[in-house]
C-alpha cells in the first residue's frame, strides 16, 4: 500500500511539475473557463437574476469542458514521445499511475473551481450561502470527474482517436454527476431549495466507485 | 539458464504476424546483433523480450519469466531503447532522468546520485542538465534517454537503432555503454542497420527475416 501511494505521488508530482512548467492551466485552460462563463452570460442576455438561478449548472458545465482539456493534456503528455511505454517498462503499478494522474487532474480542477466560483460571483452576482457544502460538494465532484476522466482518457488513448472520441465517451457517463453537482450547488449557492447534502452523498459514492473501478481497470486499458 | 528463450514464437501486430515462429536462445553476458531488412520483425522481437508484446503462441521466457503470463515482471529488469526517447519535454534533463530512476524503484537521493553519474557518462554537458528537453537536439535527447535507462542498471538491454541521430562522439559513448554493460554481466540485444559499427563490438549475429530467425552465428565470435 505504501509503495502504491509513493508511486502514485511520484506520478502526480511529475504531472503537476509539467503543468507548472508548461503553464497550460494558467495560460490556456483558466482563460477558457472564464470565457465560457462570459459566453453563458451573453447567451442568457446578461440577466443577473436568470444567471444566478442557472449559475450552478453553468458552473459545472464549465468545469466539465475544462476537464476535457485537462484529460486530453494528461494523455498527450504521455504519448508525446512515448513516455507511456516508459511508464510500463518502469514496472509502476497501473493502479498507482491511475491514482497519480487522477490526483494531478483533481488538483487542477480544484484550482479551476476556485477561479470559476470567483467568476460566477463577479459576473453572475452569485454568492456562497453554505461554505461547507460548497467545499465538500466541489471536492467530491472533482474527485469523481477526475477519476472518470483519467479512466476514459486511457480508453480513448488506447483507441488512438482521443481528441475527437473523448467527449463523446466521457460526457454521457458524467451526466449523472452533472445533475448531482448542480443540485448540490443549487443548495450551496442558494439558487434553489434542495437537499444538497443528499446529492453530495451520491456524488461521494460515484467518486468511490469511479476511483476503485479506475484503479482496477487501468492496467488492462494501457496494456496492448 | 538462458536469459532469453524463445521457441516458435508468434506475435501479432494487429492481425499481421510480425513474428511468425521465431526461435532464439541468448545466454547471460552475450552481445547479440539483430540484423535484417525493414519490417523483418526486429523491433517486435525486442518489444516481445521487453514484455511489451504478448506472444500469441509458442514458448517465450525472459529472465526466467513466462512472457505469456508474466510480462510485467520482466520489465523492471529490462531497459528498452526504442525509436522514441520517452522523455517529458517540459521537464529538465536532470528531472527526467531522476524521475525514471525513481519510477524504477530507487529512492530520491540514490536516484539523483545515479542520474548525475549516468548523465556524465553519456557526455552531456553540465549546462544542459537544467534545460527542458524540448530545447535539446535529437542527438542530445537520445543520450539523455540512454542515461535514463542506465540509472536502472538493467540485466538486459534491448536497443533499437541506438546509434541513430548521434554524432561520432555519441556513437562512441553508446559503444562504451554496451561494452560496460556486458562487462558488468548484462546481456545486450541490438537491432541495427549499422552493421560495421556494431560488429566492432564482436557480437553474435542473428538475422531476422519475415518474422523468423533465419541465420544465427550461434555464439560470441
């Protein structure tokens, strides 16, 4: 277990160091996330009352669009000069590689969620009514989508057409997460009277299942 | 016990039999030159020995492990240099080599120590070590890639065109690496079209064609 976690940490720290050096998150993904929020504002005619009402859903759609970029980037880093084969040759446990890559995407998503929260406060006039629910729901949703995204990134990468196929494979699977996360944030942002904690519980279950299945299935997906 | 023992091995690339019943036995400490035309199956033979390609049929054992069931167990003891370098462009040379050393199970301080030694041995200028790999020439990347493999001190080296893209100094460094590895008891398989270059290492010469071993000098010359 210790070896698995130390290998996962090695992979995660490597991916995060690469992102820090390449600045893809700060120079490309983050501006894209803000742009999506602004475009939603234009599409809804900049009506703040409507924007506040739909802010939770728009927030999570923006997160999922950013997830697609993060997953594609995570796969591209390994395939650029066939480092993926190096990972296989190093004898790292596939579960550790999965957990490491998921953790790196998770960290990036949490940063983006912070930015997007600031965005909906500034552009839509939203406010966080339940800080603890906002924090926990944001964390478990990011965990669920990071794990699912990493797994489907490996699947699409194995099929050799990841750029075009990934959204078609991944977004339908994440539709229940989008619904649950939107409901939880309806409550956290005071946009609708729902039980956000119940939805957060479901999201946590999804995160556990996705992480466990991913750790078990990743090896089969990256092997020839 | 042979380091590599292949008997009538068939391996597929998609539906194409890249190896069509290849047989080969290699003892520890041998240097083997794989020669043959493009598409003969040399690279697939190396990838099979690395545990990256599963045999479809036949018997395939490397370092005592059956490749049809236990390919992963072989990989940690094997270094495979393919056509790609396997380096991360945004990390520095030193970070890359250190990462691959840690990935092979070395602790951080030992990994850094071995990385420094391996990079010096590959003749990479100290000023290059902190540069991102994206700023290196193809030859420098090749040398950095070999350094990343050398830190693991593998029992079996599988080198696919190791001299490709290297200048004369780089080629000499590769030859020294192979000689040193064999002197340390490792086994080396080299697939190359630069026959004169590799023959200077006095290897056993195995000719591959149509996915079969068609000629074998049968031991060190």
